[in-house]
């Protein structure tokens, strides 16, 4: 279900803060560069991936057009790693749309 308009801004702020804190917490550690998945407030799907280089900021994308954030990632990465959380996403898989995967 879509969020009501009045709940969108707080939800986006929560997602942005989550992403920033996760990136900062991992700085300097041996970092797993595979995508991550979590639900914020129980129903907001969030996906993120740390870059191989030192992070310089956060790139935020909110997919529209009847798609969800998990469509930016593939079920299986180029290294053969399986993104298991795709199976438990709202759609039940990650589509890995070509235009989004290249981002």
C-alpha cells in the first residue's frame, strides 16, 4: 500500500538517515559491498549498497512507474552472489531493470 502524502516526507527522512548512518558506521571496517535490504517502520522497503571507494555522499533514488526500490538490484550479482532478501520483498524478487542496474 502506498503511503499517505502527509507521511511521505518523514518516511524519506527516516530512510535517508538510515542510509547515512549505515554508510558511516561501516567506514574504515572491512566492508561487504553487496546490496543490503531492510524495512523501515515495518513496511517501507529500503535497499542500499556501499561503493567500493570511500563514500562521498548518498545517492537517493525513489522509483516510480509502478516499480519498487528492489527493482534497482538483481537477484544474483555479477560475482554470483545471491541477494536472498529479494525473495522476501513485496514483489517476491528483484527485477534488476537494465537502466537502473547501470546506476
